């Protein structure tokens, strides 16, 4: 690998984004490959964009894609991944729940022929520093059951916000993405599986952010998007220009 792209979707993250960017920049500055950091602002109502700009003189190869309207996390993730030019492109959450140094566990799998490496909180070797509360963990379990039943993608943890893609898989998958909010991770993995890309799960350390909340209304929206993905697969919406 010659270059790593780190894509960070951000919405109303002025309180957390600087700390995350400093940690990412410090880690990458010590590596022996080129890199870029792309923050994609999803029409934040706070000063997220201003905070990122203030870090550009301190952090090498930091860039901002600043959208003034909110489109959804999946939309800005897609935008960042397709604007990136790394040989490997990883997206991670702005709250730094999975730290960038986890990429060190994942990169060797690309040398072994995998196209996509998914960070997982559910397999052996993973570690949860701060566990989710009972309600959120239960809702997550229900969501995983629904995914495995309706849109099986061969991955135990579809929702961990730390996923790495080769340039080839990025450019084949993300242009076909149509889900931009709750279940976009499931769609991109379904697209990857449909196109025959090799996917590997890697255990990560993850810290639950108590400021993040999943409501019942969000779970219902996720369910509707899962059904939409299943429908898209049935009706052949994703069929054009498959890899295989």
C-alpha cells in the first residue's frame, strides 16, 4: 500500500472533532506510508467546519469537504470515499469510538487478498472499553437478527463505524449506494457480497459514547431501509456493471 485515505463524516461535532483529528494526525504521522484525512461536513448547524479549518495548519494532509445541507451520514461517507484517492480507504466515526490505530490490524489482510476489512465488536479478540446500556444493546441485537434474516451479508457486526476498502472495491460499490441514513452500512456490505468482493472481519477495541442515542423511531427507520435493500436486491436494481 502506498497511500491510506481516512474519511470522517461529521455532523454537529464541534465539541469532539478536534480531539479526534489530533489523534488521527499523530498516529498517521508516524507511519511509513502516505496518507490523507478527509472530513466531510454534513451540513452541521454548529461550528464543525470552523473547528476543522482551525486544525489544518497543525495536522498534515487534513482536508475539509464542506456541505451546507444535511444529506445523511451515508451520503457524506459515500462522498468522502469517492473523493479519496488512497489505495486503502477507511471511514471512521468522528467520536473516535474506534481509534485509528486499529487500522494496523486491518492492513495486512489487504496483502492477503481481501478487498474489504470490517471492524467488529462481536468476534473473538474484540474489546468494549465501555459497554452500551441494556436498552441500546437489546435494540442492537434485534437489528442484527433482522439483518441476518432479511439481508444476510456474512458479517456479524454491520454497524461498527470502522470499515476499510481497497480503491477497486470503493469505486465499484459506492457509486451504487442508494441508502444514506440509518442502514447504509448494510447496503454497502450487501453490494460488496453481491459483487463477489472478499470481506474480512477484524476485531477492534470500541468505546461506547454515552452522548450517542438510538431511539425506537430510528430502529423503525432502519427496518424500513433494510426492507428497501432487500427489495432492491430482488428487483435487480444493483445489477448493472457488477464486478463478476
